[in-house]
C-alpha cells in the first residue's frame, strides 16, 4: 500500500506514471467516457481547513467513475477527541482512500502510520503535492513536454513552492525562487534536492528580476496564507517588490505563461492585467487538479 504524504517519497518515474494516467483519463473525460473503475470505492475527506479545489475535485473524480465520498469535518473529533492509534485504524477500515487537509504536516504523517488504506496529503503547512502534480501537468500541456520548461516562483516560499521544488528536482526541471531572504527555503533543503538530482536545478535569488529571467513559466501564490493573518501588514511590506507585473513578465522568456494555485489577491502578489490576461493559465491549471488527482488515485489503487 502506498500513500502520498510527500513527493519526496516518489521517484521521477512514479511521478511520470501518475501524470500519464491523469492525461489519459482527462482525454477520456473530454471524449465523454467515464469508466466505472472506482465503483464501490469510498473516499473520505478529513479536512481542518476550508477548500474549494481540493474538496470538489476529489469528490468529483470518485463520483465520475462510480465511487462515493464522505466529507469529514470537526464533528468526527479529529485530532482532539481520540488518540490517533484508535481514530485512524477505525476510520480507514470503513474507507478505500483518505484525503487529509491538515494544519500540521506531522498529523498527516501520523495518520499514514496508522491507516489501513492509502492516505493522500490534500494540503499541510509543509507541502501541497496534489497542487504540484496539477502544475506540472499544466506546464507539460502548454509546452508540449517538459524538456524546455524553466519555472520561476516569485514570492513567499511556502508549502506550494516546497512541493514544486521537490517535483522539479525529481523531473529535472530548473526552478528559480525569487524572494526576500527571510522568505526563502533553508539551504539544507535546497542543497539536498540538488544533491539528490545531481544537478543545480533549484536556485534562490533575493530579487525578482534574475529569478524570472528566461523563465517559460512564472508562478506566484498569495503572500498571506490561512493562519498568517496577523503577519499581513509586514508581509505586504516585505514582498511589495515581488509583485508579478506585465513588466516583470516581459523579462521572462518570450510567450512565458503565468501560473497561480488560487485563490488570488489581485493588486497584491499579481496585477489583474497579468492574471486575467492572455498569458494566464490559472483556470486550466485549477481544472487539472481533477485530472492529475484522478491519475494519482488510479495509480494508488493499483499498488500492492
């Protein structure tokens, strides 16, 4: 049985296999084909945080292929009413798959330890692997492959950027991170990714221009995530020079595309001219959450 707690646990070939399945199933769905290969399967969604894309995409993908889902909020008592070694073996004995959206990454690791079915990290404070899978699918579709993709991530190096750095290192994609030093990753994390890949793929810059130079895709996320509201004023001041503007996009490669995991705050991390303009792929990127996760779920169910 395999889980997806972190993309660090997956090889490049395994990630490609997941994405290939997702691409195939996307084409089938667009052609009106919905094979019932999840018939009888029950998906649990154990969420501590609000969600649009994660919740709806997982509920839709299981339903489209004959399965069903259960949304589990605070009423089930996790994580305070029962110890994990009681809660998760019982909960997962009822399910075929459990998606968790948690405040703390350690809670997802603990769930996977005791689970009787595959566990998927639907978001934690450390990482967002399902988003990264959809992002790579989007870049692959737009560029016709990954061979010439160069990614620039501008702004707070958060959980989304963490998973992007991991998946890019696994797939051989150069990724520049542009952020003030206090918002960058620690050197140990970046050095470890580069050592594992055997290449200097992940680089960090304290200015946006050198990070964006030559990028085929420019990515950003909100500067203040859920739970960071008290830091908002400081973050707006610290990151003001890292806003994605038309001028900054002009420094990237010709025909560079814009990515954002959404929700977005126009006028903060990105101007409306960019996110609503012809270079933006954000709607298709969000749609690909459905397709990439469908590939993941199909792949997980086939693992011994």
